C-alpha cells in the first residue's frame, strides 16, 4: 500500500458523535466511517483489521473441529415464531415485509436456522457431536447505538452452535469452544476475564461471558480474591439465616410527614421516633419500588420490588431478572390502576400473597431468568418481590400505605411475606461472594464472547431429535457460542492506543510496517522504494508513505495515528547511511544501517508477535 | 475433510422447486439449501466454492488497482432519495423502518454510498483516478426468484466504482475493469461473450454485459459474423430510407368484420379486398399494441406501440425502452379511460401528434433508456410510438378506429406520424446487424458481469466534485462494474456438469481430490489415510470418504455428484498394489501403483489447472 494512492484521509478532529477513544481514533485514522446511527462503512485499513480478526477466529474454529457454513441475514418469520423470539425480541428486531406481504426479519442471531439445518440433514446419534459456525452480518435495532463498533445496529459476529446427544457430550463441545475462545482472545491480544452470566433472551441454563476489562465497557462484573467472577447481572446474594422474632416488639404505625424518600424518612424517624441504641439509617428501611413489566405478549404488569433502603435497584439486574420481558418505569396510568399504591408510602400491607384479592398465578409464562421472578399474577393484583436479604425475622421501617405515615418494627415472616424474591438490588464492592470466596470487587468490561448451554430449548421448539443406539428418539442438546467480530476491532483499539493514536498488535494490524520517506531527496525515495520491495519479498505487509508534498511532521503524526507496529523513517539519516526503526507501542527507536534495515525490521516484527 | 464428519448429506431426488440443473445439483450434492424463496444457506462445500470465486475476484481487482472497502447492507433512505432510486426501484426494493420510524432499505447496489464516501474523503484531481470495490451481500425483492442462485433475493456481488476527473481518464479505468473481468471469467472457467447493453435503472450511457452462453440464461443476445454483439434489449434497428409516396393510392377504409387479430385481418383482407400482385401478408399490416406504463412517481400512462404485424412486441425490449418505468398490460380501466381506442381496430387516426387534443409534453421526466421513449404526454392523451421500420412512404393496412373496419394504403409520413420511435419489436435471427456486419444470430446467456459508464449522474445528484489543475470545480466522471459472485457459482455449475453430477474446474472446486476408500479392509483405510496425509502435505485440499458402512456404489455416486476434479479409489486393487485415479470431467481412469499415487494425483491436478 502506498499513501499516495491508498483510499485514506486522516482527520485532525474527533468526530462529533464519538464518545470513546476507539471510536474517535478509528474514524480519525481512516479505518471506518459512519453510514447511519450504529451502522459503519469499512475503509481499506479497517477492512484489513476485520479480515485479520476473522482469519484468527476461523483458524481456531477449525482447530476446534467446528465447520463453517453461512446463513442469510434476511429470514422468514416462521422459525422465529416457533420459538417465540419474533415477539420476544420486541423493538430490537428489524422487521420487514416482502412484495407479497410476507413477514421477514434481519436476523439478530441464528439459533433457529442452525437447529433447522441440522434437523434437515441429520437424524442419528452417529452424526453427532457436531459444531457448526458462521461469520456473518447481524442486525439489532438498538435503542441507543453507541461507542462506534462497540454497539452497532449492523455488525459482524461469529456464532457457533453445538449439537450433542446428551449433556455429557455437550459438556465436551462446550469446553472445546470455551478453549478456542481463550486461544482466540490470546491471539487477538485481548485481555479477558471469564464470568458467570445470565442467558437473557437466548434461553438455556449455564452461560459464561468473556469480558475485556475496560472503563468504557457496558457490562459490570465482580470478582473475589477467591476466584469467583460473574457479570453483575448474574450475581446471587448470599441469603442470611432467618432470625427468631419472638422477642421483637409489635409493629406500630407512626406519623412521618413529608417523607417520600429514604433520606427524608431516616431524618423524620430520627427526629420524631428516635431509636434508643443508635440512630436510624437507610439500612433499617425497606424501600418499595414500583415498576411496570412489559411482557413479550404485550401484557403490562405492575410489580413492586422491595429492597433494603440503603441499596438502589440496579436497572440491568432488574432487566436480567425479568428477561425476555422488558422493564419500564411505572407511570401515572399504572398508579391510577392501583390506588392502593400511595406514592412514597407504599408498604407490604397491600402487597404480596397476604394482601387479599383472588389471584391466578401462571407458573410457566414469563419465568424470570434466574427463577426468582417466576409466577405471575394475572388478576391485576400487584406482585411483590423481595430482595433475598429480607429474610424472616428482619425488622423494617417501611410505608404504611397512608399519606405521611410509615410502619415501624414490621417484621418479615411475622408481619408480611412476598410473592417471591428477586435479584435486583445493586451489587456493591465489598459485598460477599455467593460462594464464600471473599469480598467482591467491581469493574467494567466489554462483552467480547458468550458461551451458552442452550439445553433443549431450540431443539424442542423446532423438533430436532436423533435416534440413539437403542432406536429411541432423543431431543438434541445444544450450545451457542458468540464472538463480536466487528466489536473486537474496537475492543482491540480500546486496549491498544495512546493519546497520539492507535498501536495495533502485530496479529491484527492492517500492515506490520509503515515506511515514512521524508524530504524531497530522490535518493531517500529510492531507498524507501527498495526497502518496501525487500519487506514485501520477506512476506511483510507494508504501508509506504511516498507522498512528495507532505511535511515530515504530518507524516509522523499520521503514522502514530494509524498505529502500525513498526515505523521505518527514511530521511535525513540516509546521508550517514542509516534509517530509523521505531516501535509504535513502546516508543523504542533505533538507528540502523540502511543495508541492515530489512533484516532488522523483519526481526523486530517477529519479536513483537 | 472427512465424509464421516463433514456436514453433508447428498440427496437422491431433485428438489421440487428446482427447474435448472445447477440448482438441482447444488442442492442434491449438499452445497446449498433454500431458506426462503430466492434466499439460500451455504453449506460447507458451497461456501468453499463461493470463497474460491471471491478469492479470484479479489486477486484480479487488486491487480487492476482497485481497493477494497465494505459498505453496510442496511442503509438510510436519504442518499437513495437524492438520486430518486428510493422510488425508481419500485417493489424490487426491500424497505423497512427502524424503531424511530426512520426509513431504511436493504441496498440492491451502492452507487450512492460510494459516491458519498469519495466526496467525504477526496477533493482534488490529484486524488484521482480511483477505483474502489466491495464484495458484499445485496438484496432485491425479485417478483420471480428462480433457478436457485441464478436469480436470488439475497445474493453476493462484487461491485466496483471508478472515479475520474474526465471522460478520457474514465476510459482507462473502464478498460482496466473490463480487462480484469476477462481474466476473472477466464480463471473461473466461464465462457463468455461481451455484448452491448442498456443501462436500466443504473443511469449512465455506455454499458457492456459479460454473458455466459446458456440455454437457462434469462438474457437473449445477438451476434453477427462481422463481430457485432448486443443484448437483445440494446439492439437497434437499421432505419430504412424514407420512400417517395407521390404515386401511392389514397387511403381507403374497408369492412373487415371479425378481424381483431393480425391473422384474421390478413384472411379478411385476402378474401374481401384481394391485392392484385400477391396475397396480403402480416408484414403489410401495422399492429397497434396498447400498454400501460407505470412511472416511478406512481403515474400511469397509456401508450400505443405500432409495429409491423409480422413481429411481436418483445416484453424485455419494451421494458428496457421505458426503464426505470415499468410496463404492464393495459386493462379494462385503461380502455375505459380512452374510448377512442377500439379494441382490435386501433389505428393512427386517433393517435400521435396529429390526433388532436391539447398536450403538455414533459421532456425531462421519464426519459426512456434509449432516448426513443422520451417526452411524455401528461394530459391524458395517448402517446403513439412507432417501430423504426415504419418510415415515411411505407404503406399499411391498419385499424380504422371503428368496430369491423380497417384502413388500407395508409402511408406513413403522408397520412400519419407518431410521437416518436421505440425499439420494442422482437429481434429475429437473420435481422441485419445495425452496424452492417451481417445477419444476426440469437442465443441465450446468463448475465455474469456488467460494466457501465455512469457519466456524472450520481456525482451530480450527490455533489461529488474535485478541483482541477486550474482550481476549477469538476464533476467527477464515474463508472460502475458488477459481478454476480454467488450467481457465478451457479453459472459454473451450469457449465460444468453432466447427468451424474457436478464437475468443477480445479480453480473453484471445494477440494481438488476425492479419496474413496471401499470395503472394510483395514489396510485399505490405512492406505487411504496415508494418501490423504501425503496430498495434504503437498498442498492439495482433499475430501476423504472414510465412511465404514457405506457401499462402494453409494460412495462412487456421491463422488460423481459432488464433482471434485480427481477421485482416487483405494479398494480391491490395493491387493495388487494399485489405486485408481479418475478424472471427473473426462472420465479418464488409470491404475497407479500405490507408491506413486500421491505424485500422480499432484501431477493430474496440475494438468487440469
């Protein structure tokens, strides 16, 4: 590649819509351009990085025994209807009609299609185990596409699917993909942590995420010194033992005027009803948060979540608990439909299974991902779900369901119960790990990969069975394994850059060497030409800045912005017979005799692999 | 690849929806599967062929100096609105809305996006010439998807675009792509003819198609012995000289009852009004065909086409003449709106510029592709367009605009004129080539490539200009160059198969060698294993049929169906120390000592390249 002809223009200024460094730098250095919100065009350098990521993924998939196929992006509604995902995906799904008014979608993921193609071709346990994959363009109509390639609406994914006759065989297929992921992220130069995860709209049971630690990541995860690691959405709360409450005083309702927040309630309690041993704190209060749950079938349910007053409800944990339903803020209409909910003074007396009113609980529909939110009241009564810490015997200050009044010494198990528990309260640094392995630390990460045990959700819905050794029909056990391929380009850029630009690892760099010829001396360009030829012959990819009327300063700045691993400056030093070899990441520079330049560059690139 | 694990099942029977051999065989041999009408899934062998085609295209694009980039498939409406193609594409365009109700499309082609990205990055004549390309998934909502990959609704194309400061420079860019196309089709093993073409909805002027001769092709083309070649849509009719008509008799209206077709008219004329010198023939009559033209803006126009009665109107030529408008059959409502059109007896007296009635002609809108159909009557009057053979002085029997009556000796130029000419009459074998190079032959072909001189249509619409040497703004001259990449897979299959299956050329075959081990003798499988290892080490791709419980007959049939260039049978001959090497295309078979097998196979594959 020569700069004089390469389709590339670097930009001095950050694009207006870019928030994170990788997005800013990939646009400024001429790797990508925005075509629409969350939809990007790949320019020559960007396409090369993407191709390098794809190649590494393909090599490791092949090494893991996975076979590549390729599905369409435009798919008919029917298979997604069979698994209910046509509905469950809600507004995240791009839907369209063809000229005959048939429903189509732009696939966000391909579980259904892989299941059906295996059903089409295979019928015996002898055909399994099988793992198929594709590298393919996917679509999700994100509400807030952000951060460039990190969360797009059109993006490239590797999705693999395993098919096994039983859970034991599945475990081996799952392990093979998980191992391949470790090798892939190692080769891409991406640091990662593997965390327990929820499975969201995918269904299934066990799942783990590969997160790249990064402050711009959208995921929060926890780790303990003892080795526990989980996405914050998947963290379970250690349940304290129930306590005896025989000696506890009876509940009593007190005036607490103007106390619609936890802070004002604590102040009012301390002022009007002081506690003998210590002041009241937020942790003594039980906060009841009203949310509206939009179920995929269109039904809207009002749910109250009870959490200790010193913790917020974490919207992502709340969403995960109710997935695939979506959680929205409760609005005026919701409160109007439930006059028993007195804003700011809501308490258990009008909530939960003891609150009276006939209820019909549907145990199958809308089961929450973690099982906690299972069962749903269809009668219009309000379901009450409690944080797991609110065990029997804990005592609380909470709403009395009357304007300006709260109830004190309300004891769980004695004075109220709930419809179930829910993991919705925020996780905090210092919280205990659920497995007893120590206190949790919190960090942010970019989700780069996700491996799922799908169980038989899709094979059952779509009728994928095989005959086993005894001629008996067996529902196939599936797994699903995704990598964000285009997202990886951004994640690598996020991990490898400084204030001057990108600094690609050799394995994914669009070229390994940037030759910068400076000045106007024809001997300089002749030497640079010769070096480009020699490096090309040595099998290296070279970007050669052969522009004649561009200043050295601009060329150096471009080289640092573009971020190839090694830069060779051919310029004034040539008079003394030397060129300069710079390593982009470390900044290490050496003067090298021009005769040795090609060898030194080859060795330097090799040393950086 | 080993048959025991490869994701492949061959089928005994042709798929019910398949009409052409390539479609039948690609499905039966396990290369593709249908996901929806005109939408296909690539199975492992098919994806390998597609990858080989893509690789050859990429190599030749690079050799021609084109740079690869990659655009999204999902694009916003605005750029396509600016060029009017959002409307012009009509029902062929997949349109959809995102969650914010913004309009999007699935791009059928990317002229707009390429134009805009060059406008975004470049501004000087020094940046040009530039040729960019992508290999990308495209979408067209075809009314009749057919023939498998030959006409799909989701398909892979290579589309390249050239950008030049002037027409002279453009000619060089055009030639470079055209030359690359010749090399590409040569390497793919596709025989082709280059024919003059119309540019359809693309706009622009000069265009040529690369057609692969095939009876299943959708395109008809003509060739003369003297070297003229054109798509039938682009053939122009040599215009005869006008003739003197001073001596011709006056027109006279005669009774011709029950003569609403050319055949019945000729019979009636010969029976009731016989001609002295010879009988009347269809060639003496002027047939007036009523069509309805659906313009992209939604307006519907009734047009009458006059052609010699011995020729049909060719629907494809008619469509090409009116593109981007669509042509439909005139219906009852059209006739009701024009009571002057007496079905079966329509004649020039109520048509054309002399037919009376006020007209407002809009010369810019809806210009036909060949210029013939330019100008459109907006007043509701019927436009009359004549075949170019109907020159002044020709005399005709044609409708008298009264039930049961025709007019005789109606002379063009003397008794009637029209609003223009149109190339809509069928082209026949034996017709003269427009350049005088002899009589035309007709044949059918598959359109594999299309090269266009776009002129400044897109650069003007989207404001792509550069400053020239003198600092003057110049509108960039563009070219567009497409290859149907997924279609090429089918076209190659169409060109290389027999009644037993596919017979791939080495350059695109999913593997070069098929090792078939027969019987149950472990020594046979050991020898086959060793041969597979040796061929792999020699850099060949091998499919090794290592299935233990499958009969030799089934294995041989599979090998012929799958169609790899060379098959090696390791079986009974092994007792005598030989294996059999078969060439799929020629059927030539030789017995080879097992020790020489790898060398012979390597040489055989090399000889087939």
